[in-house]
């Protein structure tokens, strides 16, 4: 499903070129001597897979936000595992035991944003892989959570309300399964066949056609209607127009504490503009300093799907 529910691989973070601040032992160009082609190998791998299946891009980006891999059923709707495994195989052939799976995922996420017409940035590398990966350690907002709950989860990691709105904007690419939002379309108030009143009525009809009440909950719907294959700010226009697919997303527009940031991304009159892509990079930099393993901590996995 969406960015804030999947649980995968190691918890990883990205950096942004023009405002980069290295943190906790990571730095841009970490592999410049030990594996000079590391970033180009990852880029080539992502490009190869993206050409045959563009849907790997949102999967790779979402993996970046979570600290478990292949241990929970919520993982099963994401794409991209094969990309990480392929990149690791190529890197092991070129530079055995040098490049971590954590850095492969960080680089892959950056390249995915770039390939979907978003933005590119320099990624500080030098992460090491964890030796523990537990689904019980993941505490991220769900698709029906209130803004207060979402803010609490982000604040616990040193991220503020603007970071919340910005990072959830990663939903500009990708899809969600009907099972995670269909409750908004039918009998939302338990008094009849009423939909969530915050959804644009015309959009209710569209979503119902894609997610019939008795239909297969695994059917997928674009999170950013009309622009799901491009990393852009159209996602925020959809929230303004009552076309947020997930209830937690639509609440970004309906709650005053987050609405202001959505309005600023949209350049609404009377507010200081914010550039979504630039701010996305800045928020990723902040995330990149959370719980990073470097130096002698952790390990460099030989195979990303298991510990050494």
C-alpha cells in the first residue's frame, strides 16, 4: 500500500546535493576509492528494471522508509526486491564485501525519484547493514490515522510537521490496494451506503467503479490520480480537490496544522511558496541522520535478504 504502511529491508535515508549535511559517519563519495563504480552500477541496475517495469520506482522509494525486510505480510504488495538483489549481485562481482544493502537502497530510491521526472541529489553513503530486523520495531502511521497520530510518529524521530507533509508527498507515485481505503466508500458512518464526506462526490463514483463493495480488495488504485507515474506536486492538487485516496492523506488538507504546508506547495496567494521537490530533498536529509549504522557497527551483508 502507501508509503507509511509497508515494512521492508533496512531503514535507510537519503541526502540532497545543495543542502547536504553529512551525519553520523556517512559522506558523499564514501566509495570513491573502495568501489569507484558503486553508484553507477546501482543506477544502471535501477534503469534496467525501470525500463521493463516502471512500477518498481515507487516500491524502491517506499522501501527506503522502513526498517524490516520480508518479515510481514504488508510487504507483499511492494515491488523492487529483485532490483536490490540484482544490484547487490553486480556490486559483489565488482567489489566483494564493500557496498552495504542499506546504501544500495538509498541510492536506488534516489534514482527512482529521478527516473520518474522528479529530482536527483547526492546521497551520503557509508551505512552498514543491521543485524536485527523485526516487524515489531516499526511504528508508522496507518491509512486511517489522524494528523495528531501522524505528527507524534514523526516527532518521535525528530521530524516536524513540514517534514510529515513533504514526505507523505512521496505518494505522488505508486498505488494502494482497495482494502486500505474501501471503508471510505461504503457505509462510512454505519448509517447506510454513505461515503466519507471529505471525498469529492465525483471521485467517490470513480473509486467505487475501481473498488466495488464486494470486489477484490487487492485491486490497486493510483494514489495520485492522473499523475501516478510522475514525481510532481499534482498530488497536493488532488488533496485540495478532495481526491486523496487514503484517509490519512486527505487529512493533510482538512487539518489546519498541515493544510498550510499543502497550500504553500501549491503556491496559493498570500502564503510563502514552497518548492515540493527541493523540500522533499531537505526532509530526506533529516531522515538520513536517524539510526544510521556506520564504522564497525552492523555488517556488510553478502545477500540483502538475510544476515551473514
